[in-house]
């Protein structure tokens, strides 16, 4: 995804399946998109279709534990590197 477009970060915090759906739609902009999922998916079966779409679009999906200091640091780095951040 070498592109000079905006770097987009989607943080799936509360409405995780909706965040994954949004990230899939954002790939249509042809800007690089990255997803961070905080905690477990509420309903993995419901999110499966969105995860498949993101995999097909080669969108990195990173699962993190909001209580781990290392994960929080990586999230902070991603936020600083992104041009646009959506927290859903």
C-alpha cells in the first residue's frame, strides 16, 4: 500500500463491528488504512464478513489489550503517524 494519500487509522473501541465496516468502506479511497481493535470482538461471527473484506484489501488489523502499556504505546504511535483517526 505504498501511497502518498492520507494515512487513516480506525480504532475499534466500542462499536467494533461497525468500525470494521467503516474501515472496509474507507479502503475505497485508496488511502492506506490500519485498524486497531481494543479488546475482544463483541460478536466474532458478526464481524467475520468485515474481517474477510479487510484481509482481501490487505488492511492490517491489530488486536490490542487496552491495559497493556506496550499496546497503549503502540496505539499512541499509530495515532501520531496517522493523518486521520476514527475512534468508533
